[in-house]
C-alpha cells in the first residue's frame, strides 16, 4: 500500500456507488466502482481515474446478497486496485433534517438521529444507514462521516423554506429542505476561479441528472432551491414529476383508490420523463426518438426549467450567471440550448458553437448573464469533508 485512502459511499436500495480518494488531497478519485442489483443477480464494475474499466473478479456467491456482504468483498478489492489503505468512509446521506447543517462523524448518537429522520426520506435514508451500519460491523474502528444532501441549504431564509401549512403539521418538520447539496457545494467552490462577479453575486445552478433541481446561490450560499420537503418537488425528473398540484395527488387516493405504496411508486418511479414519454427516463433515448410523446416530454421538461429559473431569479433578486451540471446539464447540448433560449428575457444569448463543442461558457462573450457548463463532483466534496473531520 502506498498511502491512506478515503472510501466515498453512495448507497441506494440495490446499489452501492463507491469511490476511493487519496487521503492526502486531490479532487480526482483514484478509482470508482459500482455494485448493482444487490439481492438479486448482483454485478460489479470498476473504473480507474481515466474512466477505463479495471479488472475485477466476478462477485463470489453470497457477496451480492446485501450491502454488508458486498462491502466486505469490495473494500479489499478497492484497496488492492488503488494501492491505498482505506482509513475513513464518507457517506452520502440524503437527509440531515433540522439537526445536521454540516458533515458529522458517525457515532451511536448520530446513527440514532439518522434513524429518527427516516420518516422524512423513506426512499433513500434506510439504504444510507444500511451502508453505515455495514461498515461499522465490518470495520468497527474505521472513522465514518455522514455528508447530507440537505445541509448546504441550511442558509435558506425562513420565509423561503416555510410551507404554507398549519403549525401542527409544520411542527413535525414538514418544510422545504432541498437536496443535491454536495453538487451545489462543488459548484460554489469552483465559481470564484471561473467568474468572480457571479461568485460574489447571484447564480442559478441547474443540477440536471436523473434527479434534478435548481439552487439560487448568493455569494456562494444557498438562498433558494426547487426541491422541497422531499426530492419530489420542483423540476421534471427522470422518473419523478416535480411540482404537481397537491389536488392531483388527492385525486389518486380518493378517486382512483390508489394505496400510499402505489402513489409512492407512481411519484418516485413512474412519472417524469418516463411517465410523460411512456418510453424511457433516459434523455439520450428521448432526444434520439421521433415519437411525439418523447418530444412533448422534452418540451415539458425544458419549460419547467425555464419557468423555475425565472422564479429562482426573482427569489434571489436577479441573476449574474447560470450554471448547468450533472448528466443532462453536462452532456445534453439541445437541452441547454432550449433552456438558454427560454431565458433570453433575462439577457442570456446562446453561443451555439460553444454549446455544441463543450465550451465552459456557452453564451456570447459580450452578453450577460453568462451560462457555464461545470461538471459536478459530489464524491470529491464528500472526500474533502472526511479530510476536514479527520484533521479537526
Ligand atoms: P446523472 O443522474 O447525473 O448520472 O444523469 C443521468 C441523465 O443524464 C440521464 O437522463 C442520461 O440520459 C443523461 N445523459 C447522460 N449523457 C447524456 C448525453 N450525452 N446526452 C443526453 N443526456 C445524457
């Protein structure tokens, strides 16, 4: 082993995304790995820093049964491939509630608090906790750090995070939290070297991945975001509808007789681009399709983004820059073009060539506000939080 390493873990219901970073610094992962279909026919892949596939033996029998068995097998493989001895694990945890406004080391009290937050994020939080518990039981001495998707939004003003519901409901923690915090932190960290005016001023960041949201940054801090109490709110997403009249949800219960589980499934897995197109949640498929339903899905998707950018600009008092990031934001030039053109009223003027050839700035140099494409790096933010906590 050539040095110490940080294991960054993003655990889903049946997947673990892992990345290994050197302990002594750097934003580039030494390698990344992904275990899919945990519990049923699991498989694993790994890539080096350049994105080239690394040789890994197939998962042995039983190793894909649970998060714990998968991690028990994976960690020694990652150490051997990277040459780094893992000394700390940083976890992406979806919900920190009111309690966690920054990353924290995990101890018994933290784990209890994370469990208390499960009702706020039933779809994600239990899997994040399962990964933390797995690391704990496998390597009890390893320092673990919980990094919250919600924490970056602790700076949102009270009036922007308060939902207009009765006090007895709000008292149960029902408010806007916001998510994608590591991604916004990464962009806020990059902005000063890219555009000092925007970094000190007002920037709207569009994180457009399978999940999607906007964040209104003022001087690098979150002041507004489109996701709400859950990651269902705001933009149209791969499988989630975003902003939807609550009356439509009542209709599902009262008139269609759907159960809470059916409604949950519809809202988390069957809506958004997938539900609109009846084809796919994958933007590449929709952009390549001639199907009218796919075309409508893309139009609804773009229209919502444009509308919400306007709302965000109003909330933060104007816009000095627009930033695109995540899978669609970084790669889907036609979507960026349509969004920038929809924001012409804000002054945005697309530079078509820069947009199509992967430029950092995709708007005309003489016009403001500029729009940038900045690749996100959520794992690097978690690795940096681990280093900070170890050195504290
Ligand atoms: P993420 O969740 O950040 O990995 O983003 C996933 C989304 O990015 C999916 O909808 C993909 O279809 C989309 N995506 C990735 N690459 C491209 C591309 N070259 N063109 C259009 N969409 C893309």
